[in-house]
C-alpha cells in the first residue's frame, strides 16, 4: 500500500536485506515504488532471492559480504548495470553477540566491528562515489541503535562501540555529502522483534518491561522511518539520528 512520502522509481541498495528489519525495509520501499537491490551474504542467497522475487516492481537479490571490498565492488557494479544508477543506500547489515568485555576475543571484536562499522563504511564509500559522479544528490540511511547513545545494558561491548561509531560516521558523511546534495541520516531502533534480538536477549516480556511504550517494535515501524528519510519530503534532514525506541532513550 502506498503511504505518501514519495520514493517512486528510486534505486536503493539495502544491506542485510534477508534479516528482520532488512526484509521489512525492502518490502516497504518496494511497495512504495522503489527499485530495490537486496544485498546479503551467500549463506542466505536462496532465501534473499525468493523474498526479492515476491516483492512488487523491479527488485533483485545480490550476494556480497559487506566486509569484502571486492565482492561489494562487484555487487554495486551489478546494480549500476541493472538499475542504471543509484539513489539510496540503507546500511542495515549487522550482528551482535551477548559477550562482555571479559569474554570478547580479539577475533570476535573484529567480526562485529568489521561487519557493523567497516562494512557500513565500505558501502557508504561506493555509494558516495556514485552520488558525486551522478550529480543528482543521493540518500544514505544507517541503522544505528539506542545502544549507540547509551551503551548496552549488559555486554555487547563491540556492538555498542560499532553503533556509536555509525552515529558519528553519519554526521561526518552528512557534512561531506551536503556539498553535492547527499543526505546522510541514522535510524536508531530500540528493541525490535527480529532474529537478532531473539539470539541476543531471549525473553521478550522481560525486555518489553524496559520500554516505556511497553512493547518491542515491529520491523515495519523501523522501515517507516527509513522510508521517510529516503523520500523527497526529507530533503532538508541530514546528520540526524531518528530514534525509534518506544521511549527507551530520550535526548
Ligand atoms: N533487532 C533489534 O532490536 C535492533 C535494534 C537496534 C538496531 N538493530 C540493527 O538493525 C540491523 C538489522 O538487524 P535485525 O534485527 O534485522 O537482524 P537480523 O539478524 O534479522 O538481520 C541481519 C542481517 O544482516 C545480514 N548480515 C550479517 N552479516 C553480514 C555481512 N557480513 N554482509 C552482509 N550481510 C550480513 C544477515 O545475514 C541478516 O540477514 C542491524 O544493524 C542491527 O544492529 C536491530
């Protein structure tokens, strides 16, 4: 169903598009007329392709690991060929692990930072290069987190570090992009009902008690904010962090 904010015909890459929030974002964008490239890892390639085929309009799955610069370059080039350009990037791929400072190995630290932070940088770089060359503006939305503001309640040190970094990266990218009409914003969800939150925290009822609105968010509620930031109506918003957290953190 069309919901207002115009993204008709926009060509958008969504990373981590096979996951809970990624699927909701891809669906929301496709249902509102965007052409969506759903990027995710090889492990979920079949599921991503099946999901993309089920979306309305011109949507396609692309396989790449966001930590692999060569695979990303190929994936973005494939989107150039398929869509004839790029209008938006949603840096959504991410992982977390319920580990505390005492348990986190250097390897695990690097895994989380590489995917959540370096992967976002690599994708943003490829998108910014295209936006600058095209000269028609562009949009980047990064998937931050409430823990990027306040830290995690327990453990998840690498994850919270990566999300704070994304918030900061967005602001600097926003200043760079402003010179050629690109906006860069962050959506910072609280607790969202997805596989990531299930593996990270388990009991939904206990988590909901920590949320003033008394429940977890649905992925579609995060997708709504992403849709708005990609739309023409959000053209004067850049460097912002939009909190979608049920009141867990108020600034
Ligand atoms: N679920 C929440 O409560 C919550 C809260 C705040 C922020 N977020 C953020 O939202 C984003 C999506 O989370 P989700 O809850 O949908 O998780 P999810 O686990 O359902 O989906 C994450 C997706 O990222 C993909 N991915 C992982 N590593 C990748 C890599 N190296 N390259 C490409 N893709 C990769 C996975 O295959 C998966 O499809 C993440 O950045 C997460 O940190 C989630």
